[in-house]
């Protein structure tokens, strides 16, 4: 009789564990310690970003950061290639370019000052071209701020950014943001 009670209690506890909801991990945009790439000959530079949510269809704020060390001097134009899943959402979302305060343990990631800019979307190549209205100081981090809904499909999305002084000059590769949507 005593062992039957233990068996019933054990089965009740295991049934409750199976039915309960799992704990979901919070979204983080940290750089991994180890990164594997198939083709090591292609130069690839990972840029920092911060996102408020990595869940499908969630409303999220993204700070696509270009640090002062990664930026070219006297940059007037940025060209961002946007993956197919994010492109329409970028067109419908809120966009801003600002000087940045990078967050950490003590302070929050946020925009300090807005930068005057003009943006243009190229639907055939899925490009966002940003023409900056002012010359930037060399000691500032800048960010492309976007408030939008995440795509329907989960996966890893790569955004590439190119920079130039004007439209006629050849563009230089600054780096890539890798955003994971679960």
C-alpha cells in the first residue's frame, strides 16, 4: 500500500512536469566566442546590434550600430542591403539615424541625438540608401534605428552595409549585422 502511494505521487509529479510550459530564453545580441564560416577567404566583419525581441512577428526595436572605429572618415552615404524577409517591414517601419550611447551593465542602449538624413528604398535590389545631411564627428558611434515587426519566418538574417563619400564614388564594405529570429 505504501509503495502504491509513492508510485501515484511520482506519476502525478511527472505528469505535471510534462504539461507545464517551458521557460523561454531572453533575446541577446552578443558576439559568439567561436564563429565558424565555410569560406574563410572572404573578408567578413561582424558589426554590433541591439534588438528588443528576436521572436517571430514581435514588435521590435533594432539599433544597427556602426562604431567610430569601424566608420570611414567623412562618410556621407550608407547603403544597407536588407534580407528579403525584413525588406517590406523596413519600408513600413519607423526609421531614424542617430548618434549612439552604447549600453552595458550600467547604462541603456539609446539614441542621443538625431542626425538629418534622406532615405531611399531600391525595390529591385532590396537596398536602403541613406544620405546623411551633415558631416559627422569622428568620435561618435552612429546607429540606424528601426522600429518594426519581425518577419514571419525564423532564421538568420544578414544585413550588409557599404559606405561612400558621395554617390559617384565606389562603395567600401563596412561590415555585416547577423540577426537571428526564432
